[in-house]
């Protein structure tokens, strides 16, 4: 299984000049925890709800004049669309991130999150538990 099978294609995006207030509204409207900042179709940053809380609210910055480029994590760790799921999980651990934009030849095509990987894992563990239960003697 590759990241293509797991990723979400409907990525919420903003430009570097988008205000943090607009980014927060996008996140709320779309019910997501991060917004990918793009230049054309290339991901150049990512703004998370944590970034907004710590880099804007906690610092007392004005969300109406602070831009995505002011608070984003620049050059986000990305993963190629054909990467295997186990490699994606290793990349997340290595980079210490919960969300990774998915690219194809440098262009944004999706996003994969730790939650996506957890849902997959829980489903697979449920399948394995079913096999074990089916082959176990009754107690």
C-alpha cells in the first residue's frame, strides 16, 4: 500500500500572504488542524492550529495583519505519492511531524496525517483480531 491509497486529496491551502485570521477561518470551516501554504502548486509551508495558538495568540500578535508566512513552518517535510505506508510512518517519526503534504514531481496532490495512519492500523488490527478469534477455541 502506498500513500496514494491513504492520502486525502482535498487539501486546504493558503498563500504566504494570507492573514492568520483567514487561515484560522479556513481551518474552522474545513474542520482541519492544518493549512498547507503553497506557491503555485508547490508546498512551501504549513500552518497548524498549534502554530496559531503559540506563534500568534500566545505572542499577542494581530491575526488580521500577521500572515501565514510569518508563522508557518517553512519547507515542510513532504512525501512522494508512491511512497509506501511504512516509509511514511518512519518519515513522520524522523521529522517529528503529524502531517505531511504529499507531492508528485514537487506539486501538491494530497496530505497524509498521523490520524490517517492510526485509522489504517486500527482497522488492520481489527482484521487480525477477527482471524485470531475465529481460530481460537471457545473459553
